[in-house]
C-alpha cells in the first residue's frame, strides 16, 4: 500500500569537482574535455514536504552559470537561467546544469519535490475516572492532549460523529453504560473513537459489554500485530448495534450478569485469542445464546441455537439456521463443517495434529501435494526460516514470508523501518493499516477521508473513490444506513444485519 502523493526522491548527485586536478597546458580558449563543471546542488534537497519550499540552486565552480527546468525535461543553455531562489508550491521535478568558460558542462542534477497533505491525527480522548465497576454514580471527565480539540461522544456505546453530543463538561453516569468519544482538532485528522464502560451497582447493557469486548479485541490485535487501531475499528463499526437488533427481535437472549463479568475478564485475552488458539473468557462466550431452531429464519449465526445461518455464506438475507457438516459429510466452501472439522477435498474431515494428514488444527500448515490432493500437517516456521516454497501460510502467526529474502519476517509497526515494494530489497512488511513511505522507508498510517488514495494505498475507515475523479482518487467515509451508494463496498457494513447497497432502491445502503 502506497500514498498517491508519495513520490520517490531522485538524485543524480555525482562527486563534485573536476575529473582531475590538472590545469590546461596551452592556456587557449578551446574547451578542455577534462575540465568538467561541478554539478549543481539543491537546497533544501528534493523530498516530501508539508509546506511550500524556496529552493536555492548553487554550483561551486567559480564563474559558473546555472540553467534549469521545472517540468522534468532535460535542461540546456536555452533553458531558464538561474538568478534567484525558486518557489515550489506543488509537485515539481527540478533539473539543472551548470556551464563555465572553456569547460565541459556539468551532468544534469535532479530533485523531486512532493507535498504530503495528510494532517497529523488529533490525540484520542481519555476518560477520568476510567471505565470499570463502581458502587455509585460517577462524574466522568473526557479530555484530549491536543490543544483546542473538540470532543464528541455517545452514551449508548454507538460510534460518535460530529453530529453527536459535543463535550462541554463532566458527564454524569448514574447507571451502567458505555461512553464512546473521539476528538477533532484544527488542521488535524480526527482521532480514533475510544470507549469506557461503567458498571454502576451491578449489571451493564449488552451494547456496553459488546463495545468493551470490541475495544479490547482492537487493542489486542493492534498490539500483537503492529496494526493501526483505526483500520481494525473500521472493519465493522456497527456489529454491536446489529446484534442488539436481533436481541430486540427476540432472536437472541442476552445475560446481563455474564455481560458484566465479560467486561471484567477482558484483560485476560492473549494474542492467541485472535486466531482461535485461545478461547474467549467463559462469561463472554456465554452472554449470548441463539433462540432460533434449525430451519428457522435468521440474520447471523448468533441467532441459531446450533449450527450456522446461511446468510453468512450466501447472498440471501434473511437466511436459515442449518446444522454444521458432520465428519465425512459432503461439503462446499459455503457449507461450513462443525467445530474441529474442515471442508477438505469435498468432505468434512477432522483436523489433525502435527504429523497427521491434512486438514490441520489451527496453528499448523498443510504441506499439500497438489498431484494427489493429500498432505501432512506441519508446525509453522519461526522468524528467519525459509518459506520460499509455500509462502506466508507456513510462517508462525504474526509473521509474513518476505519476498526479498524468502524468509519469515515480523510485521513492522508505525515508524519502523520498512522496504517499499517498488524498490529493490523486498516487500512492504508494515502492519495492517500502515504502508511503507518510499521516501523515508518508514511505516506510516494509511490515509483517512479527504486524502489521496490509489490501488496500492488503502483508506482507513472508508473507501477509495476512483469513480468521481479517476485521475485523482480520494478517500471517502463509508455510507451509513439510508445513504446513497453505487457499490456495496461503500456501505458501513456488508453483513446481512447491517447493510447492503440495494440497487432496487436506487442505490441506498439499507438494513433488512
């Protein structure tokens, strides 16, 4: 993933000075090919800047004259003569040569100037006191370290927007609820939305428990994978509200006592939880139970007493609760097998431990022989191990198979050194939600709404609009329920419960 405006800085800087230290012997007026004028230099050098630059071009050869271009074309003595600093306010490639009497003109020097318009992020709000269980009502202060920031919040766990309540003073929390807030600052992009759940004298609503669970999962994933919390948060900002709809419809039963216990247990989540190698806290797993019997109408698999909802594997909504495939049952990609089984070569088969026949238990990889459609389960490879034959699926969780070395490598976090895929040496190894800046060779955040994007640069909590202005795609926020759309990717959620781009309603994101 790469920013559209990030242009690789190119320099053609050769060693300054003459080819040798010999002076001309004849003292004549003809050009001596061994006397080469020093190449011009640029100050500041080419690079990526956030403000306009005044560029000075100089050459240390006495009596030299500089000629330059600003459109990337090769300069000649017929080009503009340099007499004063050049103002660069937009993307420019400056090229220059220098000449001097009785000497060979210098080689061409080049410097590219690009401008990164993405503003720094506003610091996310903090809550005081922090979320938790309290015997009595609390007065909660919300603040951001960004000077002059405006904070917007909700009290039902839903995602806040600038249309939500603006924070002006302490919030009275007299009953169990979840506060969720984000901050905006002048000249800055909005912060991530953060939440704090308060349990006052006992239980908490499902929305609060769900929001707390999601917040803990986002923080865990970001920590374990050097990922951008905004990108993870943007995956499905309305899943809690979606389940609440199903609770309201009587499709799901919610145990508030277990919900409160779930919040208290969230600090026990290990990284393995993300990949199904560790279970969620028992209270979290038990706080919801489906009420729809087999063959009943459903919107998600949580609705089902057992099995899965077909809406999650087909385009038909609502779906039907169906049992998981048993051992040996015929299956397909859209007909899931039961826990501990996997659809392999057309049938549900039990997952094997290391050394057994594929399919494999979570955390292993299948060394598959395509000619026989059979294979052996093997342990994933550690950092530094060769993975050339089978790619990232063979690497331990949290690692990728880097193309430059064909070895398993750890993902890099924000500000860490990386290698742009457009340059020699290997692929981007930045965590999710970041990409490798080709100039600094550091992992930087993907752009947010209003900033440039491309096929190689994803958008955070939004989509890349390459239809409105194909020559200059821009990130745009996802379309909420009821908003106009032309593609399902624009809608805030693709799940059956939350939204789809319905062509029959003239392109509107709708909830069933």
